[in-house]
C-alpha cells in the first residue's frame, strides 16, 4: 500500500534481484516478474536509477494519487542526452518537453479537455466502418496467398491509418510518420548507442516540424479533424491554447494513437494464435471476441511499463521513498498478478474481471484512446476469424522485440492458413490480392493501382482457381506437357498443335456454379455494361516478361453469356502458337496459368500508351506518349501512325512532338457489340489528338504509376469526357533489363552530370543521395 508519511531515503533492498532485472529486454520477462512479486514488490535498479514497482495493488494506488506520484517524467529519457544529440534538437527548434501523458493539473486538465474532442463516444463509434474498410482492404492483399506477416502487413500500419485519419495526416505520409514515432520511442524509452541517438534526434526534429506545419496548414485551410478543430479554437481567441501546445498535442497523439495499438495487435495475435482452443472458440462464437480483446490487453499490455516521480515522501510496498524518486511501474507484471487474476498466464475467455487490467492506466491519466484501441482490436479479430478461421502461427519462427522499456510487440508474426482456391472464382478489383499466382500479373497490377487511388475503370477478375477448376490437375499437366513438346516443333506443326490445345480448352465443360459466378460478377457492374475481357497470365506484366499482345484481349463485349464465352477464349489463348513461342523465347516454364480480367470499357475520345522511359534512347528524364483518336487498339496494333509527344518528366512540358496522319480510329460497333475501324474525317486527321493540358494530364498519370511501382512503366490510358483513365500499367522490360555498360578496371560508376544529373536527382533523390554517399 502507499503511504505519504515523512520518510528517510531508503537503502536498496534485494540487490541480487535488481542485478537480474533487464529493463530494455521485454522478450520474455514474466518469469522474472513472478519472482519479483513474490520476493519483493519494489526494488531499485542501478542501471536506470529507478525504483521498480511490480504488484497490482501498489501500481493501482500510485495511479490513483497523481498529487504524490507525478507523471512529469513519463516522456523523460533514462539518462541525460549526449551533447551531440541535444545540439541537434536545439538547433532544430525541437521544444517538445512532454506529451499529454506527462502533464500535471491544471495544464493536464485544460489540454485533456481539448484532446477529448477527438475521442468522443460518437466520433469513435463512427470510425467502425472506416476501420473495417481499412482492415478488409489490408486482409484482401494477403488472404488469397495462404501466408502473411501479420505485423508488417496488418498490425503495423492499420492503427496509424486510423488515427492519422482522425488527425488529418495523408495516407501517403504514414511510412515516414511511423518511422519518426519509432524514433520517439527509442529516444524516450530506449538505451540506444550514440550514433543511433543522432539518427533518432534528426527524426524527432523532422517529426516536430511536420506537426508544426500540420497545425499551420489548418489555420490557412481548415479541415474537419483534430488539428483543424484546435486551430479553430486558437483562431477564435475564445480558448486558452497556444500554437506550440496544439503542435505538442498532435505530436503526442500521433505516437500514442498507433504505437500502442500496433503492440496490442501484434502481440495479441501472437498469443491468441498460440492458444488454439481460444482461437477456435472465438471463430465458433464471435460474441466472445470482446472478452478476447480484454484478455489480450491484460495478457500483453501494449504499454508494458510507465513512469512516475514522487512529489513528496511516500511509502510503496513497504519501502520508504523521498520526494523526487523516479518509479518504473511494471504494468506487464501487475496484469499477471495472481492475487488479482488467477492462472494469469492463460487466456480465459470467461474471466469475470479481465477488464480490471491496468493497460490503459487509471485515474486522471486513463488513456483517452482506449475505446478506439478496443474497437480496432475487435474489428481485426472479427475479420480475421470470419475470413481465415484456419489461421495459425508458422512453425519454428523466432519472435524479436525492440530494445525499449515500455512498448512490447514482436517485429514479425508469421502466420499461414488453408486456402481452397476453388471457392474464389471471381474477385472484384477492390478485393483482389496482389498475388499473380491467384489473379495473374495484369489483375494484380489493376488491383494495386485501384487501391492506390489511381483512376482505374472498375471490374473483376476470373481467378486462376476457375482456370484450374475447368482443366483439372490431369488436363493441366497434359496441356503443359504437350505445349512443352511443341516449343521446338516446326512452325506448321506448332500452329496445328496449338489449335488443338485451344480447342480442347474451349470444349471443356464448366464446373457447376462457375458460369453463374462469372455472370453474377458481370451483373454487379451494371445492366449489359460493355467490358473488355483480357487475359491475365501468372507470368504476365512482370519486370522480366510483359507478355504484351501475346494472349487475347476482346473489346466491347456485352452480355453475360458473351462474357463467359470470351473468358473461355482468353483461357485458350494461353496455348496459342504465338504465346507458346513467346514463352520458349523468354525461358518461361509451361506451368503458367490463366486468370482473366473483365473491365468496364471506356468509350474513349482519345487513347494510347505512355512510357516513363524513352523506348528509343532509354532516357528516364522523359515520358513518351503516343496518342490517337478512338480506342487504344489503333495505337497498340500499329494500325495508325499516332501522335508522338516527348514530355520532360520534371517540368511536364512538351520538348518534342510529331503529329501523325491518323486516318482511322477504332470505335464501338454501332450494333452494340465489338469494335470497328472508322475513317477519320480528313480535316481531323492532321490535328493533334491531345491539347497541351491533356498531354500534361497523361504525363502526370504515367508519373504516378511509376511512382507507385518504383520502376519505369508502360501505361495504357484513355481520355473520356475530359478525364484521363488508367487502363493498365506494366513494367518496361527493355531498358530496365539492359546491363550497365562495362567500365575500365578500377573506374568509379558513372553518374549523371549537368542538367541530366539535376533531372536524375529530382526524379530519384534517394538513389542520387545513395550514389553521393558511395562516392564519398
């Protein structure tokens, strides 16, 4: 129990126990915690010069008495920062002393009132749909794969996307803000060597400036988010809050709102999947999921330790402490205290007092984000148990934890599950995993582009599961074997053999329900929507082999039965003579399988292709655009000589152009199905297909695709009603595969100079920085 009677400074008891305490190693501390609770509830750690409190009752009472046990040291480092590190912070204008958790009344009371505006029950409840959408999208990316890292592919980013949405941080900023937040954890709760502290200090300066800029932007451009609401209060002058306080609140919440939940999800999923009975129980009865969330919060507290400092003499666990004593509260130990939680190391979904855990603190500093963290954990468990009930830990893995005293979560949780691919014959782009083995290269690319927010016409993919179901294992092996035998055959024999293989596929009966699944997916696009039916082989649109034009594409297909028939034709085109020859010439194995993309047609006014590397010279500082009237088939097939624009990639200005004689255009057949060639009026043939503004818009779209993939792209696009749409983007496979020219022995790698060097630095600053570092 806690007493505030005057006391004298204590001598350190149980020095032997203190020597065994490892404050920065949270890998598996529970055995030590149990020993500490039994032998002594409180001991002094010379390594950090803190008194360590282990029992539930003592920590609970400390939380309840903020006047005696101040939170002012919550964010303080364990040791004074080295002069080199402090200099970086001072010169960078870093002025954050502590977040809300380290404030004391009356400042804490005043500022907590402001931050509560982001976490009202109504606002948190309104987040369930967005959270579920984010969780679903993230699970979609790996659900069809059969294995995943649940940390890097789910737990790491999801909480950040949620809280950043509330705080107005753009999704594209998530990676760097997460990195900055991890630097904050390392600086305040770790014991990193000097060179790492210097790196983290530089990140803290960037983090602080980002928060200041975010607040300033809300003064100029108000938005419906927490910084916007606080900036509005500041601008009105009705509330007592300073700009640096607003930036400090944003700085604190950007970490507190996601690092803790990331730890909860990553460690919680690890513990839950290690207890098969508990996992199976919540799969069978989702009503148990809220109880599971509380047990995971208790079992693996996301904030494992917290700090306090005595403001006056006090007694804790029988040890007398003077004013100014630093305390480290082991929440991970308190939540395993068997005097409060019987059989504490076990997940008990029927435990009646699980919610008494101290994972969110207690009293005036109780975590404002607790309802949001519980909601996120519940939604994630609901989606995982519903969609992946056979989820299990990958055997033989090691769980690594970062070296710090307070945030405990494994860096990786590898999991696997059973997949019945026959159950997923069709997938909409939005739910499509980026898994070429399931959806082929083209569909994986379209799914990725759709999720990245690029303007892709909607559609669905008939997965390789459907292809497998039609062929069956024996037929697939036979086709692959016969196609392999045809590779070295004379041209005439290749043509005959390929025709026989195509006929075999087109005559194969469809399994029950497959045709209905395709018709149903088509119906969801609308009534008799014109679509493109396009092959999407598993080796297609890769960085090594584009397969461009090797399998079939059908435009302006209308009607459910017609879609089913053209899907069959795409399957069979995998065994056309040209496709077999292409695989032979590029060393692609005959085990390739076929998915099929069905995508809403764009009635294009103008269409064409855009290359983010000059296909003639390999110059990456330009974008080359070919354009013609009507659908893009006229350009891709070489039917017309298109307009040719060369655009500077940095300034997006046209540096060269040739206007082609566009005598025909491909348009929708007036009969309502298919396409026809139509002569272009003489007065239009020599006119540019694109205005200067439209050229720029196409170039911007191509540049976004390259930025998304991180490598040169070959983009198909269409212009309709003034909007530029992205039909397909595949890696460029000529210049990206060309080896670097040989250099004389001992010569340094060549680097761009002059204007070319400036352009390369602007296009790829990270590569330029790495090259400069290597040169020095």
